[in-house]
C-alpha cells in the first residue's frame, strides 16, 4: 500500500484502537494548538497583523496535527512470518 492509497483512499473512521487513538490525538491536538496560539502564554508580539499571523500559525499547527493523526492510523503490512502468530500456531520463516 502506498502513502497515496493510505491518505486518500482509506476510510476516515473504523472500529480499531489505532483509529481511536488517532481521533483522540486529532481532537486534542486541534484544541491544544488553537488555545496555545490564542492565549499566547509566552507573550509573542505578532505585529500589526496579529489576526493574520495567528491564523497562519493555527492553520500550520492544525495541518501538522492532521498529518500525525493520520499516520497513527497507518498499519504496516507484515512481510515476515513470526514464530508465534495471532492464533498461537508455530510458524517458521521459509523462503519462497
């Protein structure tokens, strides 16, 4: 599966732990980015275009949170067979 398939052709919501963690990170990350930029706890001077700079910072932060949250849902394909599989069978690695 390519990254293009993963980001654009996969479902947005699925009943799995990876998707649940991704959605929680997505929502909390958005809330954190927006509240930190608007509260400005380190008293950064945004200049005369305060609203525009805040908007750019919020959009940039939310974009990064979106990418990280989607990557949390990414599941790698298992290429190797492990000694103990999901159903407790013992499998040995064989070359084909």
